C-alpha cells in the first residue's frame, strides 16, 4: 500500500519495498543532498521523498486564504493568531479574501493568483480546500495547511473527497498538512528554556496538550506537528525531519493510525541512526480502540502485534498513557548517555525503598548489590543497623545535615551505578527540602542520571516547584510507575543505540537465483500442495525431509525403499490444510505391507472426503527435536511479516510467537527467539540437548528473503512443524502450506 491511503497491497508494493532497500536509484531529497549516513551500501539516497520542512516551520512569506477581521467570526481569531505567529518567526503575512480590501490593516488580495510575491506557506481557512489547492498549483507555494473537516474521518463519502484532495495535492507539487488539523503548529513556544527539546507529533491536537504544557515545568518544546488526516504529509515525514534538527532531544508522538507502514519504518530508522529517541502512544491495542481511531482519522490501525514488533525493531518506545508520554519523552530528551545500567534506590524510609525496589526489579531494572567497600563507606554517615546494600536507607536524620550530600556523592561515585533514584513520598521540610537541594547540587556535578519521585498530591511545595523543577539536570516525576517506565526506556534505548545497525543497509540488493526458481512454482490465487510448498522451500535452501510423490501402491513401496524405513506417508493436495484431522497422515511405517495398506487407506479417505490429491508423499522419518513454526503473513500496513514460535499441534493453543517486519538482520531474528515464553525449550530442558539455534535463525532469514522477493505473489506461508534438531544438526521443515496471491 505504499503511497496509498486505502490499505490495498498491489503487485507494485514489492517493487516499492525493493526500491526502499536501495535496489533502484532514488531521487535527491527535496533539493538537499543526502547526508553520508543517509546512503545505502550502493551510495544511493535511502530517504528519497522526505520533505525539507524548514520553510513550513520558518516561512518567510505566508498567505492566509479566507482571512478575516470581522468581529465574532471564527476566522478572525485564527487570522489574529497567525499574524502573531508570523511576526514571531519573521514572516510577511498576506491576507486573501474575495470581498475585503484589508485585514487588520494589511492589504488583502482577492485570490491566490493576485499575491504580490511567491509564498512559502498557504493557510486555508475555507470549508472546501480543493479549489484553492488547484489555484495554488499555478504558484510556487511550498506548503499548505487545511483545517477543514468532513473528510476520511466521516466515512466513505468523506474518504472519497479526501482522495480527490490528495490527488490534487500530488498534481500541484506542494505539500499539505491536514485536512482536519488545527493551529497547534502555530502555538507560542517558550524561548527562555535551555537544553534539548521535545518535538511533538499528534493526530489529535488535544492529546498533545499535556506535553505542550510541560513547558510550564521547565521542559523545552521546539515543534508541534498536528497531522490530522494525513492526506499528504504524515507522521513519518515529521519524524524524519525532527530527527535531523540539532535542538531536538526526543520526539513524542500520539498516533491513531499509520498512513504507510514502510514510510514509518524508514522514518524510525532515520531517528535510530541519529540516536534520537522516539516515544509514541499508538492507539488501537483493542478492537474498540482501533474502531474509534479509524472513525476519527480514517486511518488503518494495523494488527497491534505487528505495530509492536515494528516499533521494537527500530527502537521506538511505545507507552500507553499521555502522562507516560510526557515523562518518558522529557527524560530521554534531557538525560545523558548512561555510563552503567545499575540503578540505586536511595530513600529516607526503608519502607519506601523496599516498595520502589520491588516495582523496579519486577520491571526489569538492574539493582546491583553495592560492594562491601561501598557499604562500609556509606556506614560512615548512616547507622550500622540500616541496610545500605541497595536500596539505601539513610534513616532520615543524615539528610538534614552535611552527611546528606556525602551519601549522594558516594553512591554516584560507584562505577556500577548509572542511575540514582530517590523517591520522596511526602514533604517533610526539615528533611525533604535539604534532600531535594542536595540532589540538585549533586546532579550538576555528575554525568549520571538523578531522578526524584515527588509523591505529594499537592505539588505546590517550594522544594518541588522551585528546587526540583528549577533544575535541568534532575528528572522529576510524580509517580513511581512513570519514573520506572522512563528510566527503563532510557537504559534500553541507550543499549539499542549502541548496537543498532540499520536493516536497510543489510537488506538484499538484488533478487536471488532462488527467486527465479520460486516464481516458476507459484500458482496465482491458489494454495500449493505440500509437495509444491516444499519445493518452494527447497528453492530457498530450506531443508526438507527426503521424500517422493507417488500415485500407486507399488510406487509407494519402491519410494519407501529409496527413502529408507521407517517412513511417514501423507496425502498431498492443493486443498489440504489440516491433514491430521482427516486421518491423512500415517507415521512410523516399517514394512512394504504397511506402506501398501497406508497408500490404500489415504486414497480411500481422500475419495470419501472428496479431496482431490496430486499424490501421496512417502517421507523420511526425522529424529525428534523442538517443534517450531515459521511463517509469512500479509499485514495491511507493513506488507509481509515473518512469524516464529512454538509449533506442532499446540501452536493455536499456546500462541507463543514473535513477529518480525522485514527487512531485518540476524540480530533481530535472534531477538525474536528471545521474546518467546517457551524459549527455554530451545536451550535444552529435562536432559534434552540444546537445539540448533543457528539453523533456526538461518531458516527465519531465508523465509524473510522469500517474503520480500515474493511479495505480491506469496500471500501466506506456514512451516509447521519445523523440527529443530540438536545443536549442529540443523532444522527440517516437516510440513508446509503456501498460498499464492
């Protein structure tokens, strides 16, 4: 569905994805040469088509179509806000209105064709932007904004109107924000705040308000892109742009639906290459949420498991609540790279420390036990009867005098400690005020992350409002859970960035010989028989058992002799999906008579069930191992996806699987295996030898290549079971189902 808002994957999609991987030349990036790390291994631009949004956010000339200064008119308030914004960014504003000579004292022209100069940005305050877009096509305007609603968010008729608008925009050469957007891009941002900023992207303007309001808590915000229905410009365009802005420390997103999965992956990849964290709320985890999101923006929400997988692969941090979005983005924007993963919890109260430590450990944070030497040092200022192993309980009194700062500095000096978290559950001025100041002072002297959880429900205390929020070095939270979520995201993103290798650099550049062999096996619109599906696997170098397809009892006996006893016999036909349930599989056959009888039984059952066969497979019996499933499915947003999980007859019961979105490399394939709840089976349990993980990973990667090369021709693939043998012995596909488009 590349380039489409309708979610239909066509045969062109495979070509588009291959181009995205660098196989075909790509045009220059909107007038700017690509940065060195924007090139694929062939030296071609990887991010062709990403707009340069400098002139959107910092235009020199702005036209307001439908401008008004009439009292009581909605457009009047909007025009006034745009006029103030234009003055702040240093732009000249030109009002456009067919019946007005001037607006707020500025000369007004009747139509966009009468503008006295070329403009960078046209803001359309009209109910139907389509005619204006067609007029703007004659000008050199770079960007336009359409506030009008009544498009894809309203149903089929509105979706058709939006499609017409998108087509007009494509013809015009300009780039459009909206429709169904708002004035958030033109808000007044505080310019007195220092440090890295958050850039904000929202499809629903109101959902960005909590992040925008964080400026009042001292957190800098640099941009706000309210993308609305995304008839043209989409969230991915803004992620790509913000990732390149030097002032942006993190990107916060509220996403109701993705317009194009592949564009999103490329944008996330761009941010990952630059180490810019992306934090996102993506609605649609439930059927109700997905349905509501679709009615709001007219977007595809996509299968949530696939969205989750895509975000993990590219380091996008997915959170659920707007409070988590604001706290996590703020921490990631401002925190330095951690020097260690160790977290120390330091508190006035032993109960507080124990409670917080339980929650942090359960969330996966590492709370290392401090060394005996470090504990002895801390006991110079903390009574011996208190536990300082981690969490560190100071008992309260030491924080009220000179000892408080000594304790904090000693903890931060430990090389195993990367993060110090101090939960202050309630204000107790003799202690909490001094503790807050010591933490702020210590944070100014260290590169390590210092976090405080201020638990007071009031939030008006000077220690909180002035001391903690006045510090750009201390990360302050109001809840335990948000602190833990943000710190975990910070540490995980640092690890991710350290080892990130773009999958687009590793993706295949040309079609393999396997592709040409596989194409000859495809039958458009049909399901392949097991025999044909296994030939498809063979074409991609995936091991299958020794087997022969036979059409007589005598031939089955000869085949068994060649394959080698014992054998398995299975009916093979294009309409067979679940052979076991129909009794069309016979295992452990050890003699010619058993083979002849099995052949007659299988063909009799097939005739009774009215299932046409292309023959009977006589297969090698494979040694037992770990039964896995590896498959390919098509996602509306991301195209082909690869699934790996525990297989066999319990695959639908256990539902233990992980998803990968191509392209991905070996590291991601191994990461998928680590997500499985039953991964211990692959490591060897109850005396069983470890499974051949390398062979399993190789199968996943070969299936991925098949999915990419046959995208547009292969609708579904299911290898189940894939028998993963003990280490060094490989993996064998015992059965396979393939459906062609």
